């Protein structure tokens, strides 16, 4: 099992639109490729969005991530998430307890 922490600074004034895209399209597309969402948060003031996405196999997180990004579901998104994201940090994590 591998988790990825994804932290986004969202462009001013676009958080509601980004969250709608995330809830209505990105979650289902991720789940179709073997990912699950552990949790998601918006910081106080609404400038940042963070979530933890999990992959439990088969294959590696990186392999599943590539399949997702190359997928027809990703290509069919009504808007690119990049239109809302000002800065992104990604960190692969493994449990210690």
C-alpha cells in the first residue's frame, strides 16, 4: 500500500469550481484505476486543498498513476485541474505503524 499526499495552492476565486471538478469527476476517474481517497481538506481561508490518495495494487503507485493520466476518463474531464492549481506538492508516503 502506498499513499500520496497532494497539496495544491488553488488560484484565488476558483476553489468552488475546483472542488466541483474534484467531487464530480476526478474521484470517479481515480477510483476507476484502483485508487481510493483517504481524506481531503481545505485550509482555513480556502487557499489550499490537500488530499491523500491511496493505491493498494496490483502494480506500483507510479504504474497506476500513469494509467490514470493516460486514461480516456482523464482526457474526458470537462476542465483541466491545472486551470485551478497555482502550485502543487506531491509526496509518496508509506505507513510506519
